[in-house]
């Protein structure tokens, strides 16, 4: 690290859990963020500010006026722009020292797996089950940790799935593929709620990269914004899971 970086990240480096060694791990890390909306905005901004060396931003959608109530990486002037490109502009202003790559198309299973194989952590900030299942399958196949978040109306949830640990459940252990999508367009969402969940996702990604504390693998945090209450549910692996269960049988 040069003097400028030591100064930029000094408040993090002061923390015994991070120190210079942890900061260097962040600078050497790469994170794939899928979805640059309400969750992806704070995730990308905090990871960029914290000094994650390479952020890959994947979103094929464009900035819309209705996004601006909660998707804080975008601005009124960037309505109509691709979200990954719009977010990249914000992040480059925030931290010009990091590398940012944009993926403006929808990733199929093959290209998604190729991207996942190249990163340290994947952060799922999408809003539909089909994409979440695809990201989960790629992370299980590549054995790359996945930070998963969701927020709708006044409720949010966040967890970590870590396929490097044979006992860790995956997203498919938690949800059936027949689950119905809930959209913000149809149900609404409160702006700070996505900021809270996205911030926890960024925190978990940093902890996974630096390796300190206890991450949320095997634990699902549920947040009720109406009453400001957190609940924790313990998750266990489904031995019959079609995505990760067979791997478990092969390894025993």
C-alpha cells in the first residue's frame, strides 16, 4: 500500500480485526455484485469505499425515475442509463483507485459460472427467484461464498451461503423453485430498508474476505422495519437438496 491508501483506509486499518493485512486482502479481492438496485447500491458503494480491489457490476436494466427513491447509486441525470454503468460512475468518484468492470447483459448459466469462478465473493442483490437460483447453483459449483439479501415492503432478510463448508446449506435448501416472486413495483418498499439490508450484505462480504468474526452462514437474519426488530433463524442443510445435497452424499 502507498501513503495515499494508508491514509484513505486508516480508520479501517486501526481496527485490530482488519489491520494492514486485512486491508491488503480487501485490495486483492474481487467481488461480483449482481443487481445494482436498492440493495446493490449500498453494497457497491460500501465495498468501493472500503477498498475492495475489483468490483464486477452486473445489471442489464436501465435507471428509471421510480428507482431513485431507494437506489442511491443513481441520479436523476442518469435516468435511461444502464444501471451497472451508472453505478460505476458513482463508484469511480467515490474511489478512483479500485478497478470496476460492468456487465450490461443478462448472464446465462455458463457465463455466470465463469464470472463466479473468478471472484472472492458473490453478493446477490437481485429481486427474482429465477436469478437467485442460478447464482446459487453457480456459487455451489464454484465453491464461492454467496451473500444473499432481499427486501420488500417493510421486511428484509440477509444470510450467507458458503459452499466451501460441506455443512453449510445453500439457497435452494431454503426455497422451493416454485416460490412466487414479490416485486417492489407491485408491493412497494421503504427506502432505508434496502439500505439496512444492503449494508449488512457489504459487512458480510468484507468479513468473508478478511476472515474475522462469525459470518451469517447457517443463520438467516429477518428484519421487521415497522417495529425495528431483528430475528434469527438457524438454517440446516437439506440432504436431499437437488443443488448441494448430492455433493454431500458423494463426499461421505
